[in-house]
């Protein structure tokens, strides 16, 4: 899934992948299947986007500041799939 977010620094885009999902699981101490079963919350979407943006090399504020400052948020593309290529997983 590709996220385009503006948190006051102009629109920045990044795409999530398997490594993004692994980081989300570690941070939330949940399995990804929780989202697939129960639906995704806004905090989950913001966290996945924040991780993807950070991993893409964008300078993002700490997560709470990021959430408070989001002006626009858009997700597009395929649904999140933890089996997508985990680019960056071994970096």
C-alpha cells in the first residue's frame, strides 16, 4: 500500500512492505491477522505509514507529534499484505 501524507512538510509518499508489517507487529505486539480480522484503526494506518515513510528516508517527527500534525492522509494501492516482498528486512 502506498501512503501519501502531509504533516506540514509537504506531501511525502512511501510504500509499505513485509518489513513495515513486521515493525508494526513488534511495536503493537499484535499479529497482522488482527487487522485482517478486526479491521484497521486510524492509529494503525498512521503507524504503518510513519514506519514506511521513515524507512523510505523521509525525516519524520516522533510518532505522537506526527499524528498530531497530519494535515492530509491518503492510502492507495493493494491492501496490506504481510507476504509481499519484505524489501529492507535484511538491512
